[in-house]
């Protein structure tokens, strides 16, 4: 082995959901929104002056940050934006998780958290979700170096009531607590209402799911000004120009279309309810879904077999190999037609 080979950093990367490039498929594997983004975002892209691409974008993303601040009714210095919430969370790990004590996140959760912790050399522990995949707040009361919890959780789709989140916050005033709200628009009350009370709370959001803009890569975080300042200092030490001009313009425009946004969410929730009822009729079992996906298993069928069977029919769902969840499939809510195709295929399964 050459010397340089001994010295490079080796990591086990996060495995993103498959992105097959087929024209005809039913893609229910990465929790994308089946409906197009707001027509106002499309209009902003059409009207975009490509000559402006000569110039670097605004490193502070002022237009988008101010629009987000107005949208959420907070001060602009409480908002941070990045290239999808993955970028925002990675920066947050580097900024806030700087202790010898382990950070905490659930044993079943978004698998990127452990990858970032490994990459940045942050020790971590994973309190177990209970038998129903619910969070037991008391498992987060011990000494720790920080906490990150998605609400609703992925891949379970379970929403924890704000009282439970607040209980965790009350017991952890000395560390930063991140609530990853990638799917909150399909669920219930947001932890945003707690940011004024808890200066150690950072709430992370994304345009990838409820705003149908996964391909644009826009994420953001809201927290007290001091938290946001620290996050920006790390960002500027890494890459000052994160969001590109087109993303800033399209993201800002999308925020002006509340009626469209609310209508798409209602459509997805209605399809979710119908999908849940049909899955139940077929004998699937699953926790009450609060996100734009359902985490289901069938007591008589293997998760891996169902995955392969659907795949052969160009229907993609997500499967995880971890022991505790290997019999489950995570099924994104698509259009009514896409769900119909899923059910036609499942009906054929012997
Ligand atoms: N958090 C959770 C819980 C997710 O499921 C995802 C989607 N993979 C993300 C964050 C990242 O989404 P994005 O980078 O597209 O904003």
C-alpha cells in the first residue's frame, strides 16, 4: 500500500434512495412530492435572466432569508438557509456538536445522522424507540452532547406531540436540540412555536417535500440569533456561496403561493388516508402515518420479497436492512393513479 493510501479519510457513506432514470415508473422511494412546484416558482425560473449567472449569488441569500422570516413571523437574523436540509443539518452538526459526550438520536431514524457523526468524529448514542416506535422522552434526560430528532420521524412517519418535544427541551437546557421538521407540513404543530422560549432549539425545514422542490435543493433553519450567527460563521468557513441564484429566486417565489401550497398538502393527506385504509384491508400493519409516507409491514410477507416483486414491475419503494425494521417498506404517497398501480401489483402478489 502506498503511503497516501494510509492517510486518507475512509468513511461509510449514506446511501441515498435509488434514482432510476426511467421514463415510466412509479417512484415511491424517496418521499418526493408527486405534484409540481408552485406555478409562481415555475414563472420565476422562466423569467430568470441567465446573464446574471456571470455573477456570484448573494452569499447571505438575503431575498430568501427575508421572505422566510416574513413567512414564519420571525426576525431575519433567526433564519439560516442551505443546499437542502442535508446541508443545513451537516453544518449544524459541525457547529453545535462539539463535546466529548455523545449526541443522541433515536435508534430508528434518518440514517444520515450517524454518517455525519462518524464523518465529523462526534460520539453518539441511540436511545431505543419503544415497541410501537414511539419516543420515550425520558431516554433523552441523561448527560449528552446535543440532540437531533426528526418530527415526524423517518422512516416511521410517527409524529410526536409538542409536549413530548418540550419535555425533552426542558431537560436539556445546556445543549443544542435540533428538531428536523422535513415532514411537518403533513403532520401537526411545529416546534417553531417554542423557539422564543428555548434559545437552544434549532428547527430545520426543507423545500424538498411539501414544496415539491427536491431538485432545487433548498433547506433552512430557524433558531435564536446567537445560534444562527454561529451556524453562519461555520458556513462562511466552509463555502460562502451555497444557494445558487436560481434556487434563491424560485424558493422566494414559492413562498408567495400559500393557497397552492395548502391545496397540494390536502391532496396528499387525502391520498394518504385512502392508501392507509387499503393497506389495512390487505393485512398490512403500520403506525399512524403523519408524513407523506407510510411505514408498513405484512405479517405473512417478507419485506425484501415485496420490494423485489414491486421492483420487477417498475414500482420503487424503500426498504432498510437494519434488523429492527427489515420487514417494513417505506411507501411514499404519490398521486391517486400511482397508488392504484401499487395496489394492482400488490393484489397480484402470491
Ligand atoms: N431530514 C429527513 C428526516 C429526511 O428524510 C430528509 C430527506 N432525505 C432530509 C432531512 C433531507 O432532505 P433535503 O436535503 O432534501 O432537504
